């Protein structure tokens, strides 16, 4: 079977970019995989067999590629877009993996000019608390949803080809408007990460921090799993989606305040009602 | 092999009591298992083969038992202790499964008189977000720690026999002083449950509650798993350990306030430091 793409450039080859490469190779989606990342990541990814070659810079990686996947941390995205803008072949498509969509869409619109029509913003809803090329998994996107967030300028054929890429990696593809995406993911991912980091930080600074490590049960382990995620990466995500995340913070603080008040006055009925609201919702999660 | 106990009475046969019975049967720890619970639980447990017989009341269940396991919700414990106090055989031992230890130890001391020497408070660190006899599992305690919280009056031989019971169910046994237990479990279990209920309740009442169910990733699923737990059961636990849980709430609120402030003023360095404190601690969890 002919691969969907001849040359795919992956910019950023950590957990997500590395897994894009691994899945693209395992499923024959790309004939050639080139990677770029600052530091040792690209060399490590090549040594791990995730990519065929490590380019010395983003421009060289993008040159001659028919698909460029931006999989770098959010603060690096704008610079990468500027570096690849002059190298895009006339048929080249660009997609990304960022957890926030408003800022990268704005950066792409500004950097790519007319080629913005061939930029298809994407968010694969997949991840892990690990990071770096060595944590890449060819099955990371299996059965996961990848949301595409096209804009009015987006070329429908480009969108279809990029959808084919993500489907080729094992994901199911759905579509969502940028603002709605960022609001939804503030609620179900960005704020929950911030809340779990906060829970862990409070335990880590409490008097029981050592015993907590020894006696934690499966519940705490699951609850705090995402608290092992990269601090810098998630600081950048919540900052990039700050307004929506602050909205979630305020709603959470209101609920927290009411719950702690009920606990303080020993109001069992109020506590049961609040916990029941939570529990009823959670039991509906498939 | 002779079973360790001839007749074990399990009072309360939900997830924990039912699993005690299932494990005791599967591992040949008890020759006879009798259960009591209000409502249909005991009949259901018998139908599921967890217990040999369902007693009509706690006193009948305790009569002739050489071990009585209190596995009821916290508010029921005091009443059960009063009902079995007059029925204890001279060699009968009593243990329990409550997540808080201060109040049940006080209730047992007051209800059992001299027989309090044969009460060995226990907390098996095992559980699930499910409840009821049908969710019982014979392997629930496999490899888990059961903490014993003896008091000065506790008969060492009684403690040794009860330790043998829990070991017989597959658990590893450790010992901890009551106050320290309740403080530690406020930190690593009771408060985290309250915090996760709060996170879920805020999502459930937010504008994205429906889409959240559809697009939640593995991270949110794990983070919120314990949010599906029984609202009433956990309201009773946090109320029973109220002072320690309120201490945790205040420490959490301080950390939350500082984190939200840092986010609000766009202070990346402060956010990274706070998240890193969390992440460093969490990565040490085995």
C-alpha cells in the first residue's frame, strides 16, 4: 500500500511527537520521517528508531515535506511556524498537537500567510504523565479522538488529508470550533491538571508527606497520576488558556468553599447532596 | 488445614464486608461465615455465596462467633457494638474495617467493657468506587496493607490472632497509633476524596458537563475515578474525621489561592515551582 504521505516532518519528538512518528511508521502512513527538536531529543528519537533522520533545524526538516506536524511545547510553536513558513512546498500541509488551539491558530494565521489555508489545527486527546522520546508509544492514539479545529480559511481538501493522517495513526477524528475547544479543555483537562498539582503540592508540603508515599492506596495513586506530569509543560498550557482556566478555578473555589463550610458546620445533608452531584455525574463517564 | 476461625460473623456485607467474607472463604480462613446487614444486603450476600447464612440481627450473628468483623458504615458502628456486647463468647475477638479509627475505638471502649481488650481496630487500605455485596472481590486485600491500631488495653494475643486473620485474607499487616492514623488518612484519603468530589461537582454544574462526558481523556477518568464513590459513605467518613480533614482543607486552600494568584498575574516561574513541588513528590510514589 502506498503511504499516505511521502515525507512527514515532526517538529518536537517528545511523548506526543515521538508517538506520532512511531504510529506513522508502525502503520505505514509515511514513507520517510524526519524529526527536529532542540537539544538531544531528535538524536534520541533517531536512535530509538522513531524517525529516519534528525534535521539540524526546523527549516531543513520542513523542506520537501508534504506534512509537517508541530508537536513542540506551546512557547516554541510561534518560533517554529516562523522558521518553516518560507520552506513550505506548494502542496505541503501543516497540523499540530497542542492542547490549546486559540493561540496556535492565531500564530499560524499570522506566520503562514496564504498557506494558512493548509494549516489544520489538531488536538489528539491522548497523553501520559511521562515525557521525552523514550516514552513514545506507537499505540498512543489507538481509539482516541483527535479534534480538528478548522477556520473559515481552511481548505476542505487539506482538512480531509490531515483527517486521513490522524485516522491513519489509529485515532477517530471529530471537529470542534476553536473557542469551544479551549473552553471545554480548560474544564476537562487544564483545570483538573492544575487542581491535581495543587492537591499533590499540599500533600508534599504537609506533615505526612513521607508516610503518604508509603501508605497511599490505589485511590490516591489514580487521583494524583497526572500530578507526575511535566510542570513546565502544564504551566505553559494553563497560561496559554488562562481566561478559561481562571473561570474554572473560580467555579471550583465556589464549590470548595460551600463544601468546606458544610463540613465545618457538620451539615451532613449538604455534604451528601454536594458529593452526590459529583458522584452522579462521574458514574455517567463511560 | 484447620481454618483459623470456626465461626466468623461479618456485620455489614457491602464491598468491604462482602470481600472479607469472599476472601475468608476462598482462603479457608473461616469454617463458617455468617453475615448480618439491614435491608437486602445479607440475603444478597448469601445468594452470591459470600456467606453461609444471613442472621436476622447483629446479636444472633455474633452469638457463638469466635471473630466478629464490623464492616458497616461509620454511623452504624456504635449501634452494632451495643447489640453484640452482651453476646460475646469469652474467647471472641472483634475487629473492624472503618477508615477512621478514633471514634470506633472510643465507641468500642465504651460498649464492650472488659471485652475491649479483645477489640483490635483495623483499617484495610483497600477499596473501590463501587459498593454493595455484588461488588465484593476475594482478592480485594491481596498485597494491600491492613493497619492495626491497638490501644494500651489491647490483649497482645488478641492482636496476634486478628493480625493472622488479615494476613490470612492476603493483606500485609502494619501497626499505627490511632491519632496518627486519622491524621495520615485525612491527608491521603479523606481529603482527596472531598477534593475530587468537589472537582466533579464543579464540572457537573458547569456549562461543559455534557461534552465533558464525551471528550474526557484517560487523565480525567483516573483523576475522578473515586468521585463515583458513595456520597453518603464519604460524607460520614469526612464528618467523623472532621478536624483533621478541615486542617487538610485549609492547607489545600492556601496552596490553591497561591496557585490561582500566580496564574492570574501570569507568573510562569511561580506556577512551574508549585507544579514542580507536586510533580517531584508524585514521581516518588511507587
